[in-house]
C-alpha cells in the first residue's frame, strides 16, 4: 500500500509539473503572438480573452480534411481464345 501511495504521489507531482510547464508555454506563445500582431491587436485580444475561458483550445484546433484515397489503378488483359 505504501508503494502504491508513493507511486500516486509521484504521478500527481509529475502531472502538476507538466501542467505548469504547459501554462508557461502558453504564456510564452501568447507573448510571441502579441509581438507579431502588434500592440493594438494585443489590447483587443486581452479584452476578448477576459470573457472566454476554455474556448482557447477549441479555437486553436484546426480541423484538417481527411485525405482523399489514392485512385486505384487496374489493368485489363485480353488473351486470344
């Protein structure tokens, strides 16, 4: 039981550190995006983000269309009877 509890604690610690790293990466990405957009767009984004929590991931996901299947190549052979 103690080893199981230790394992659970280490998993929770790992999850917390990964979550923190993800939040830091998201903040860095937002900072870089603000630099690219400029100061005026950054002010507009800040106002929009205040009311939309959790929608960021839905907006960031871009659905890619499924690739079309490759055309099948067939060959017909005619043999003399």
